[in-house]
C-alpha cells in the first residue's frame, strides 16, 4: 500500500515531481483492514486476459497495474529502489497478508519469496503470470498464510521492455509484441550479477539485500531443443550450493515441485541443456556461475531457480504454466519454510568457518540421474536453403525415453581460505563493488607491517570476441609467494568470516571463473609500464651478469632452450625481469591474502 511518505520520481525531470496518495485513499485503507477491493477504483483484468493470451502489457501499464493494486489492497506495498540504465527506478512490490512491510522485522519469522521478471523482456511469461498471481492472492482467490511474504520485481530490464518490437524473439511463439533482451546499454542483465556493470544490477543488489529472500525465482523462456514440455526448471547446482541446504534442494524441494505440478497436470523436466542436436542421449546440468541470477543468489544461501518455459508452446500455456509453478512453490515454502530458514542459517554459520573453498567445478562422471524424458523424434534432413543437413523435429512422433541426466558436480580446484584479504585504496572501483553487496570491511588507521600471501598471475587465456562489454580471462593460474609487506594507511581489510563469505572469495580469488580478475577489473597489472631499449640495456645487462655468478648460471641454463637461444630480445628481457629494474607491479595481483596465523 502507499503511505504519505511514498513518492514516485520521473526520470530526467527537474525539479523532481512527487505524487502523494490522497488522504481519501488512506482513509479507505483504514476502513478496510482486510484490504477488500474498491470496485470503483480499478479493473484488474489484464491485457493478457483481454487478448485471450496473445499480448503482454507495456512497462508503464505493468507499473500502473501494481500501483492500483497497492492503492486498493492493504496487503500490497510498492516502492522504488535505486535506478537503472534506462533512467527509471526499479520497483519492488511486496505482498504480505499481515500488511507489514518492514523487512527488518519480516526476516525474523517470515518465509520470503522473491520473483524476478523481465530480465529478458522478450521472455515476458513471468511478467503476466505474476500480475495474475498477485491479483488473485489479493482478491482471496488463492490463500496464502500469514507466514509468507511474496516480493516481485515487476520488470527488471526496463530499457529492454521499453524497446518493444515484434521480431527479435525469432524462435518464440508469442506474445505478439514484446521487449528486447539487451537493456538500455545493450547489456544482457543475466550475465551482470557479479560484475555489476549496469545500474540495474546495482539496484538489484540493493533489493536483494533489503529482502534477503529464502527462495528466489527468475522467470525465463528457453531456446534450444524441441520436446513435449511447456515447463522446465533450472535449479541452482546442488553440489555447489553445498551442505544440508544443497541436499534439501536436490532431494526435497525439486521432487516436491515436480510432484505438485504433476497433480495440476503440468509435467516438468530439468532445463534441456542441448544445442543443435537432439536430447535423446541425455545432457549435463547447467552450471550457474555467479554471473547468472541463481549463481549470484547461491552466494547468499538463497534457494534459487529459473523457470524456463518452452519457446514454441503457445504463449497462453506458457503463462499459465508459470503461474502454476509459482503457486506450487509458494505452497512448498509455506510447508517447509521453517526448515528452509534453519538450513540457510546453518549454511551462513558453517561456510564462514570453512578452511578450504572450491573455486572450480567439473562433472562427476561417477553419478547421474535417470529421467523419463518426453520428447519428439528428431532427424537430419536436407535443407531447402543451404543444401546441407539440418535438424528437424517431428511433433507427430512423440516419445518417452529413459535418458541420462548428469547433475552431479565435483570440485576441480580448491583454495585455502585466508583470514582476510587486503585491497589498496587506489582500487576504489573494487571497494565500491564490495559496498554495493554490503560486505563488511575496515580501513587500516596507520601503516602496518604484516606477512601475507601474494599472487602473481602465471597464465591466463582471453576470449577472442567481446562478451558483455569485456574480453574475459579464463583458465587463470597463479604463483604464490609469502612476503612481509607494509600495508599503507587506508588499505582496506576484508575479513572472510562474515555473511558475504562466498561473494568475497568468488570475486577476489583470481582463479574463480567469475572473479574480478577474470572480468578484467585488474587488467592494468597485465601491462608492463616500464621497459628498456636494447642498445642501452645490453651493456648494463652484461655488467650485471659478469658480477652475479648465480644469475649468469641460470641464464646459461635457460639458453639451452634453442628457441630462447635464437631470440636476442627474449634473452635481454629475461635478464631484465631478474633484476631490480623490472617493475614489481607487473603481473602482481594487488589483493593480498592474510594468513590465519596472523
């Protein structure tokens, strides 16, 4: 509901305009404690319903719908949080039967579900389904206990929603008009959660840490293979989630959701992670690293899942299936809410005490799950365009087959968890990202001498094409040394024993796949700033070798490599890198690890 202090701001307006709820509406809420409908105010039939399941509303229409709901029902609140690249703020809509919207109090005894919609606005199923869900709960058509709070971001990618068109979802069967995948700066926001290049991601972090949901749903539409299902689910990878919480997700939450939907005549299968081939031979579970929404929520021990409806199914069916799934999830949360909250509390406590942490994962080939998969026969036929073979599915030939689903992962590399990380104050853009995620840290009040572990970047590979505004590094390896260093006054000290434990490690350990190093935030250390002119350095290098028997012996050993021996510049560079003339900052990772022995 709206309060007198609640305001909406219009982007790019000066001065800012404020719209305050009239006193009459406040009196209406006071006289209607149950929040019954004011028939004279609003018609809550959606465009989706009016069009018989072929249309989705504009961004403005969606927000107006929720404002009217909040004006009419005391159990619904709407607020703005942060800003987006489009210039418009994000909205957070909250439904609480108790009509209380202070999250500091709600988190103590409520089950909280956060639903994210429109991250890819062309995939609008969740936008329409959530509008229907909130309306039906508010009007009493669906009963929700007072132990449950449901929150939604109505449309996350506002810029993409405003960029409406009829053609960019080439593979998709409706709606007739829809938004675009890229946001106002053409970012794919479902690759931005950890790097937070967009204002959208920064505003999402504010919402996420305000709400601190127990369960998170991100509504999508799939691309890929053809099959009989309208609904697929993409739960966060249970081994990576880890511990008792991961076991609950895998062994209880997922089976319960599948069974609940089956009772409603909605069959569902794990996300079909197959491209340009048929799924007959099985597939591997998608590994959601922290760049993705459910990978990000995993860092905070939130049970996350993406809904992936099938692109070729009618839009009406996809929206109704998404609705049924969210309703079923609410029922599970209400039944298991106490268990989920206890498991999350234990996860926060146990993870922050770990002495090792898995930074990379691989398929565990010793384990798998057998699925009865409902697909369509596929074959490769001659293309009428290219003359080559093309994939074709025959929907007149459905089948049910046992397939192997590889949904177990095992760590492929670990790090030893330090007591803390230190970050020089000059790397302010990294520190800003920690602030956005509510990471606790302190600054050193004076110069401090301490023994630390130092990383030097050893090897890494670059992507050859740009990816979401970056040329990503991958397969990064480091060399480690122990040094006594002086940390200057103002250095940031980040302890690992805190709620943000997993976020800290996933971003500050350079070998982690979505580390800040791999996202190019430390690329300046990869470029050598000072060099030498061979004709000048040649004489100095000769003098150094003549005076240093150990270095000369190492150099002669290195020259046994024929390619090195034939490369004069490489030889001079090798000598340079083994002297005081070589700059210490080159390839030296500026974030230090403070050992637990300190």
